[in-house]
């Protein structure tokens, strides 16, 4: 049996209430906590099947909607937008606020983060800024872009912001930041073929009014700046060396450069001295491996990894 609850907490931006979903097991002792950070242009409740699976195996699971996503949007504010200034900082601080709240409700229980796509980059930022807070992290659908590529993207996005404003959408910037993903799967049926091998999954994503919305220039600016921060070697070395990390991705996920970017991130963590780093690439899967037809195998791999790290 699972208790499903929803609540809000104030964002560090000072004006937005952050929406949280929580799944709590009641029929067995709590073994651990898993906090989920979702990707761009989606929301926390999409992870409910995965959350219920973990909950059935003794884990409390939380998944909040990032600033500008899902139900975490202040009145009058644009969607898929973190804010005029300091957006990436606010999102990372919100993750920390929820971590402190939930860990205080379950003191002494092993705490893990699960970050998907943009959420994996936010999670990596958190691990750098708040070392020692969690037992481990699962980084799903992540990547490790080159500094030159990030710098080029930031230059174009900044130029578009000067012309259109941070809360605007730019087709030119969108094509640069997200538009290349589908090229790997030409001829594509939709603009989101890159997220899944299943047409049904892609169609469900498109039909969901809280998914697939156009990202603002401000969000692109903040995300590119965040990626530049978290891929810097000196910052990676600020993480807790006793941290456990599990990289998972489809080997046909363009966000992870078809596995090559995930492998670069994996090696960067190893070189930074992280003692327990594991990686698994799923053959033939694309970006949303939690929603593919073979997701039960991914679910079980994550559960096995978490279970093996419940003891210090």
C-alpha cells in the first residue's frame, strides 16, 4: 500500500510555490529515500510508475516540479522559464530545500537522488555545491558536452536574448540547443522521435499539455551556464569522494551523444576520485529509458543498485 501526497514549498526565487508529489510506503519499513529531478519541459508526476515500483520495494519517493514547469509556475510568469536572473541557482537551491525537508522527516534513512536529462545536470550541480548530503545519485540521460560547444551555444543564446528578451522563444536558439537531437533518426515522424523508440510513448508525450512546451531563451541560458559549471574539472573534484554514482542511458540517446557523452562523464567522475562509479548503457534505447517497453529491466537495475548501497 502506498500513500500518495502532494504539497508545496516556497522556492528560493521568493515568488513561486514549488509543487511536490510524494509516494510513501505504509506496509513495510522505509529502506531509503529517492528524490527525483525531472527533465526540461515535463514534470514530476510523469515518474509515478517508477515511483510506485520503488515505493513497493520500501522507498519513499519525491518528485517536484522545477521552476516554470508543471504546477510550479507563479501567476503571470512564463512557463519553461527559471527567472530573469539566477535561475539555475534557484533550481539547485529548491532541490536542496526539498532534500532537507524530506531527510528531516526520515532521519537516518539513506538518501538518494535520481536526475533525468536536465534534472541530471541539476543533480550534478547539487552534488558539487552540497557535498556529503546524500548517499548516492542515479544520473539518467545525462551528457558531457565540450566547453567549446557550450561557449558557442551561450553566445548565440545571449545574442537572441538581447534581441527578444529572456522570456521569449527563439526558433534559432531552439534549433541549436535541442533541434539536432532528431537528426539522428531521420526521416522522423515527429519532432520528438528522439525521446523513445516507441511511437506510443512519443504520442503520449506530445498529447500531454505539460510536456513538450517551447523552452524560453532564459532557460537555455541558465542550463548552458549550469552545464559549463558542472563539467569543469575543478568543480567535479568538489564532490564527496565517498559518493556512489550510477550513470544510466540509452546508447541511442542524443543528449548523451549516443553513449559517448555519458562515457566522458563517467570517466570525469572517476578521475575526480569518486570511489563508487558505475555505468550502464542500454542497447537500442533512446532518451526516456524509464518509459521504453523494456523499462522493467531499467527499474530493476536501479532498485538493485540502490539496495546494494543501503548500508554505509
